[in-house]
């Protein structure tokens, strides 16, 4: 799961971001937690638990010393209209990704994909696992046996075993303790 | 991969894979071996030569299966060797990994970005505790029994006294997972040099445990099942 913190945006802007994410199927299953903060103080206190920051321009400018070291994980919402020669404007003068008030949904999703592909963010996305594999991993991390997982997910024990093998190959982790730790690190439990 | 015999020079063995230094150390042999053959060194130090060759070849070569262990290899000598290996883990290798881990965490906590190092350290502590349990079981139960000093019925008790001394593969798997966590899944800011130090210490531990498990499986197990 990827946790997104939003600060300094209007309700409409937040709805726009959420709507765009819903239409990005490859991320729908993982970006299940978007937290909107009213006050910067609350946002800062929770920043350690967040993977991505989506921030309005005034808040960004007032707290530039916080966002600059984290610019790879920050998306700035610029209230201005996008200039016509737009290619160079994907990042602002400080090198932070930005989208303008009049950005299309396609432009927003391109920007979000680019943000998700950052190495600092990618590690937490665990996009390699299928939804079913994540479900199996979650139950395994909760201490369930293969039989119990099969009953919970309404699949056969052999299918659970196959999913477990695939998870181990994809993650390079074999032991139950290691898989539980991975689930914990990635917000699956 | 070469198979060494009594006429092989010990220096050739060590130069082929220097990690074997730890193995010969456990027999009381230290660096500065000159051009002595394995036969002459074993005579000089009073070491059981078939046991020495079985251990060194099994340690170095994953495809080597010593033949005719029973009646040819000295069980007491093997247990002495394994006991020293256990002490090497508990007194040298585990504290070494732990020391590097603690230093890495202390240098990384102050950084701005969150990292998952504390969770990895917790996983390492689980591995450490499990390895220490195995060692404790070896030293308190299995080895005295196999030497005929303790409970002689232990060989038949199986799981009642914990894992058998040649069945530590889960531990091997966990150490491998821990290394893979560093290599594949590490995120956040951390001290790169200290991170490499932790991974190197873990790789050394993993390699020694893998090779030691091979020795237990191919030499100790046949002797236990006699």
C-alpha cells in the first residue's frame, strides 16, 4: 500500500486527484489510503508514515525547507494556468514536479505515474504482486495456515501453495517470518 | 572443484578458498602452515586425518559426499569441531553482525527519511535467538549424549529435545531472507558503508552455516543414525 498525504488543496482539487487515481487500474489496488490534512502541523507529524506528498503552492512555499529534501516524493499543485510552451514546466524552478490548475486527467495521471516510478516510492508500491498474491500474503502474515487461507479466499490449498511459491520467487523471501516482515513493511497488515 | 587428499598441501587448500581458514582454525591450526601436506600437519597436531579431509572437502565442495563415514571417522573429533563452530557463531559472528547493525541504526536514525532498518534488526534478533537455541540444544543435549556423557536415549527422542543437530535449514533460509531484504527491499536513507558491513557480516554467517549444515548432514547424520 502506498500512503498519500494531501495538504493545502481545495475539496475540488482533492476530488480530481482521487478521481484520476481511480482510473489508474495499476495503482488502484495499492493506493488505498489518501489522507487529507487541514493543518500543516498535523501533516508534518504524520509525514514519516507517508510515501507521497501532494501539496498546494502556498503551503509548499511556506514550508519549502521541509519539501525540498523530499522533492522526489512531492507533487506540487500550481493554481496558475499552464503556460503554452509547457514541456519545461513539468518541474518548477526547484525541480519539484508540478501540475497546473487546468491540467487534463491524462496529464495528471502521467505525472502521478512518473512520481510512482521514483525509486524512493517504488520500493513501497510492491506492484509486482498480483491482488490475489497480496491477499494470500496478508493472511499468511496474520498467521493463517494454507488450509485457513484457502477457506478464507475460497480457493484450493494447491492454489494457495502456488501463490506462495510465486510470492517467494518475486520477493526473494522464503520464510514465513520474512514474508510477514515484508507485509508489515508494506502496510499489508 | 578439487577434492583434496592426504598428500595435498594445506596452503593450496587455503589459497583455493581462504574462508577455509576458519575451518582449520577449529582444529587448532593457524596461519603460517608452510608447505606441509595434510598428512604431516595432521600427524603434527594429532588430528584424525579422515575426519579432517571429510570436513575440508565437504566444506569446500557442495558435490562431495564422504564415503564410509561410519567406523572411519572419529565422532568425538567431529563433535569437538562442531562445538568450536557453535562457539564461533555465538562469540564471534553473531556479535559481529549485531555490532554493525547497532551502529548502522544509530547512524541512520538521525536522518530525515524513515527507513525499515529497525524492522530488519528485529528480524535479525529473531534469527539470532533461534541460532542460540540450536547451539544451546547442541551443547546441553546432543553433544554430551553423542559422547556418551549425557542422556543416551536422546537419539530416539527426536523432537522432544528440539531440532536435531543436522536439521537447521529453516535458519539458513531466514538468514538468506534477511540478506535479500537488504539487497532488494531496503528503502530510506542510511549509512551506505555500515550497510555494506552488515550485509558482509550476514553473508559470512550465511556461508559458514550453509557449509556447516552440509557437514552435519553428510558426516554427523550418518554417525547419529548408526
